[in-house]
């Protein structure tokens, strides 16, 4: 514990302020990652936590780890997760029903084991004496890190690389599908749609006659009802379709009432003459006589 006490006493004021401020931000981001209802917000919170960790690495002299943390993890992997979540559209309304039995208990067990491993690692690092950044980076930060990865931790490094390669190959295998039959031409697809009685002309555009052009607003038919074909079935399944038919019908009714009122008043008001001016009522009556 003497090394830990010495390291704590040697901490500068600026480093301590930085640690407590950024530590609170990192822990808050980690908690928001778990507690946020929307997956996009959770991904953004995790990205903020990773940026704070990169600042910690840079402050402690681990420049290579700090740059890798920002470029690889925050800039590439987390942004990839964020884009996938935004494209897929994962929301809080998704079903929470387990597709694999026992996966929650398995996840809880793995989380508990990871927590025990993390506590053991931190305790092991706290009970030993610190070598110091000067000795660790004597030959350079990148050289010292490479010496540890390819000598002491080479087995863990190779296992991690094999795991990442397996995950990449598995993702490509799952997304790739060999075509076993000839692709249908446009004429054949049109004939098939006609035989099956499907929508032959193009689908109606969303938002038509609905006073809006958003993709989540269905178009309105001449009778004021919504057209189910004008919105994507995916949005309908997620419950993200906004219904504005009632509002549009109310506005249309109000417009008709205003038009009727205006037409009713205009019959009593003077009408424009053929010469472009306004003909008085008495003048028109004299012309009739």
C-alpha cells in the first residue's frame, strides 16, 4: 500500500480536478447507457464514456491507447453501432420476449463473472508497487505497449484477434445469400403482380392531401380516409405512423364553412362590371328597365 499512498500524494491539483470531473461524466454516461430507453441515446452515452476514457489515457501518458480509443472504438465501432441502430430503428416499443430460453440468466452470470474479474484485476493492481510512467515508457509508449502485447500477453492478443475475425466472417456468412434461381425480369414481375391481384401501379406517396410530406404520415383518399398503401409496413408495425386524417378533415370542413359564408355575403355585395369597375346595384336595375 506504500506505492498507492505515494502515488496518491504525488497527484497534482489539476490531475485530481480532471479525474473527479471527468470521472463523474464517465460514470454518468455508463449509467445512461444502461438506463436509457432508446438505443440511440444509449449508444451516444457509451460514445461519450469512451471519449472520457481516451482523455484519461492521454493524461496518464498512454498516448497510443488514447488515440486508438478515439479513432477505433469511438470513431469507428461506436459510430457503426449508432448508424445500424438508426437504420434498423430499434425503439423502446420492441418486444422484450426472450427468443432464447435462459439468455437473461446467462447474461446475468456473465456480467457477474466479469465484475468479479474486474474487481480482482483492480485489487491486484492496487496491492502492488507502481513502476511509474517513466519506467514503463522508457523506450517509448508504443514500443513498451508492443513489448507487452507480443510477449507477456501474446496469447490473449491472438485469441482476441481470432474472435474478431470469426465474428466478421460470421456476419458476412449470415448476410450473404447465394442466388439459386434466375432473377425475374420486370415484365415477369408485372405479370405476377397482375395474376395475384396486387397493386399494379406505383404506390401512392405518403402525405398526399394530408398537409404534410413526411414518410410517417399516410396519404388521404378523396373521401378523407387514410391510404394504408402510402406508408411503409415497417413503420406501421412499429407504431410510428402519425394519423392526421381527423385534423385534415376538420380543416377541410372549416374551409368549406368559410367558403359558404363568403359566397353567401358575395351575393349581396356589388359585382364587378364588364369594364373592370364595380357596377352599383341601382345602375344594374336601371339597365334592366
